[in-house]
C-alpha cells in the first residue's frame, strides 16, 4: 500500500461565481474554496432529489488528478459522487468521466473527508454529480481540485497511530456537575514514523513533503492509499486527511547507509460539526 500527499488546489482564488449548483443556489459558494472549513457551503436551501450537481469553471483547461471533498455530509443516504470534465459549460463537448460514481465511505472517522483519485484529465469545466437515496441538502466544508499527487516510496513503519479529540468549552460547577459545549471535532491527529531507510532518497522524499507545506504553514492533503483509477473508488482509496505538519523535522544517521527520520505528526484541520 503506497501513501502520498498533495499540496494546493486548482480552485484557490476562484471567484464564487465560478461555482454553479444545479439547484441554482448561490449562497455560501465562497466557502467552497476558502481553505478554512469553519463554515459549511450548502448546495440548496431545501432538500433536493438525487442527481444534484456542482460544476466549476477553471478559466482555462487544466490537468487534474483528483478531487477531495472535506467536511461533508455525504455518508448518509448511500451517496455516490461522479467526477466529469468537459470542454464546454454545458458538458456536451468532449465529456470525460474522470472518476466513476463512487459510494462514499460510511465508517467513522473516514466518513467526512473523501478523496477521489484518477489518471490525469485536462479540461476547463468540471462537474460533480451526487446520487443518493431520498432527498438531501448537500453540504461541503471544502472542495480541492488536485493538480498533482506525490507518491511516497516508503511505507509506514511499525508504531504509527492516531488520536481523536473534540474541541469544547467545559465548566465545572461547585456542585460537581459538568457542562460542556461542543465547538468542533472530532479532530484527528496521525503520528507516522518512518524508520531504517537505506540511503538518502527516501529521507529526501519526506523532506520534500515537509518543505512543500513550509513546515506546516500550508495545509497538506495526506492520502492514505494511492489509487489512480477512473473506476469507482475503494474505501481505502478514499481515505484522506486535510492536515498541517509539525514545524520541525530531524533525522539520525544510524550508520553510513541507514537513516531514521523522526515521526511526523499530521494534525487534522478543524471544521464545523454537521
């Protein structure tokens, strides 16, 4: 199983008017690509039937290799997402299905962030189609359009793990009762050790990942399993984490050919609970 990451999004800087919901809903569109996830972008003001779409115009043809949907509510209602690109805004000229309809994972904690990976497709206009049972208001915390995904040649070593926590205001009263107000979460943190790497090539891959996000200044999308395919995604291939890395990195030269890199901490970025 190969792991990887992506930095940046082709949607960064696009105006709200570049996004179009099939419902005609225009509120909240600026939240789709603000990188904050502190608020949710809804696709309609009332529950809609299956087949809703979200389209965007990149302004020019650009190559994409994946789309990530973060902080979403797609796990309920047997929801599936299809990714398409075309040369025209009507999606009738040279329409390509970059990623076949993929049923969203329902198992926590991977039920709120989803990445759909596919071989490179160059198009100006892109569309997501949501199919689901019953009616639904689609809600998204962030949409990322990935121009590149970097695969790490080194897999994780023994000792990796993960924590979850909720952010809350908590008050302890003199009578012993405790009152808490939920703010956000669960916030995930992955700890990923990489050990006993022969030579410098694999160490330098990890350094490149750390430098690409400026030591945690920029967000990074961690992709648990690389799965570049136009067919429907597997549950493993959809797992991702919108994260920031730790501010420092170090390594130890065990002998003249072996390097141990200290464990990375990948802390998930908070978002509104939906």
